[in-house]
């Protein structure tokens, strides 16, 4: 598990919010790197950066992404990743050739994923463009009038989720995914279950705009 050498800390890191993504800088290998903060993804580095750092590929994984596409990645261990002034050690990373994606190569060096969530308590302030991580939850300012919910982690890489409740009393789990451009998404079995118990009515037509999006698969 990633860890910090200091026990008490409050670190505030500015970020840009554009294209429905959180873009920030972290220091890896002594240089600033551009990453997307995506709590629905494991931490991932571009192959070119991993080679520059001399990372050893210690394993390989084959998985399926949210679109059902096959994704192959190398696995390495990053010694140190610095967020603001906070050094986070022993970060497991997936390694993938981002030059094959539309946003890779010249735009980002990788993804800062959910493995680092257990090192502290987090607040994402999109309006202020500020990411705060603190060792003590009490150090995080909570916006006036905000609703609070317990956030749980599941499996690896520590997927964050909360329990949601629908109007008819049905409960389910929703993943908090800062990398998704959707406000809310239901998987087909969940939708069918809600319709069966009359907890949801499918609209005849859905209006919206945007793009299909992209994943590594």
C-alpha cells in the first residue's frame, strides 16, 4: 500500500478542470508531470515515462474496461510520487502506451488513480480548482449546506463507493469516478431491476450532448 513518511499533513494542490476532467501536476523522477486525477482508474504511467524512469515491469495484467474491451498493461512499483510537497511512496502503477490514445503523449503523462486514496482524507473543490489531502479529516473544510455520506473502498485498487437509495427504498452502490464525464450512470441489470420494482421510469427520449469518450481499451 502507498504511504507517506510524515504522520500529520495538510496539502493543497491547484488543478485545472476542463473537458470534465481534473488535470494536475505531480513530481515524478524530479520533474513535473501532467496527470489526470481519476478515482475510477488505477494509477497509470505512459510507457515512455516508465522507460525514462527505468521502472522494472514486475508483472502483466489483462483486464476488461467499462466498454468490454480487452486491456493489457505492465505493472511496476514507483518509489516516490510528490503531490504538492507531500511525498507518497511505493505507488503501484500500470504501464501503458498512451500515444495510441487521442489524449496521450503530448497531453498527459499518465493517470493518478485510486491507489493513493488510503493515504489520507480528500476534498475536491472544483469551483476553487483545489485538491486537498490531509491526515486528519477535521482539517478539511466542508462547504455549507453540503450533504455527507460514508465513502467505502472495495478491493484493489481501492475503488471508492457510497451507498445510494432510490425513492422506492431500493439500495445499491455507486462508484465515485472523477474520470467519468457522466453525472450518473446505471448498468443495465440495475436499470432492469429498478423498472421491475417500479422504482424508475425509462424516458422515451433522452436529450443530451457530448462524445462517446475514450478508454484504454
